[in-house]
C-alpha cells in the first residue's frame, strides 16, 4: 500500500546517505593512542570478554544475542537465518550451534548466511560472505543466490558504522544501515512468522524508525541486553510476525 511504499523510498534514501557518511567518517578519523589504551584496559577487565575467550567465541557480543534468544526464543533448528554485520563471527558461531548445523550431515535442513564488509574467518556449518558491503544491491543478490529461492525465518543486523564520536551524526549513520537491513528483510522474510532484529544507537530518529517498522511487523519491541556496556547508547529492536508486502 501507499504507506509501505513511502517507507521503502525512505529506506533507499537512507542507504545513499549512509554511503556519504562513511566517506566523511573515514576522511576525518584519526588515531587516538589514549583511547586505544583505554579500550585495551576495558577489554582486559571485561568479564564477558574473558567468558567469550573461555567458550571459544570470537567476541563478547555473542552474549547479547544469547540473552535475547533465551528471553524471546528467536532461534530454532531448521531455520534459515541471515546475519548482517557478522564479523568477526561470534553471532554466526552461536547461530550454528542453535540451529544444530552439522557440515558433515547432508540432511541438515537449516542454514545461516553471515555477511560483513570486513574479513570473516571460516565457521564450520555457515555460509560466509566476507569483504562484502551488504548495502550494495549486487551483494544482496549474492545472498539471494545463496538462499536458492528459500524464504528466511530471521534476519539479524548487528551492523554499525565507524563511530565519529558525534552522537547525532553516528545515530544517523547507523539508522541508514538499519533501513538497508529492513529493505532487504522485507523482500526475503516468511510472511506471518518472519523475524527481524537490528541494532540501533538511540537518537532522534529511533522513534520514527520504530513507527516505520510497525508498518511491516505486528510486534515491535525495544530491547537493551544486560550485556550492553553501561556507557553505550546501543540497543536492539525486535520485530516479529512479518505482515508481508504486496508486489
């Protein structure tokens, strides 16, 4: 209908904005040795970093997904899942374990496709598209090819831009990525049962984004896992029961 097409056009505008913002961030970014030292100190003292290392996960972010999955029952064996912003691969590792994906079992029915603009080391049981800019239509076509015509149960987006340190600017940039993920999700998700989960940095656009999500999903929830750092504006929006779109 007209409202959904209006949101769709907004998605496209946000994707173009995201590409312009990325160029500006890269041009103005500078190395800050003190910030690097603070980051390293925080990493060394973070219990979730230690736990991730102990459990052989590639990043502490896995426990955000684990917490949301345990509370909201997101993942089940046999599902088809697309993991956007997958590097370094911790979420994909967790999804493989939850979907019971066994590369040696030819009868495995589920699948996970992990995509990221950065490199991703191989993960047994997963289909990976490293060094791949998700926002480019050609690369989304590669994902569709990997799906081999199958609809998707869950689209996850943990994508984030390079942070500039300017809150409003960074919020705009991540919401552009959110709209890119949404535009893709509504083309591949299963009607009625499809789920979309995306990371946001809370800002002036967040409420408008949630309203746009409600156009496509019957249930929209704002989540903040306990594992998010206390000084972070990061949160997640969970959307369930995809309404489908009329073509």
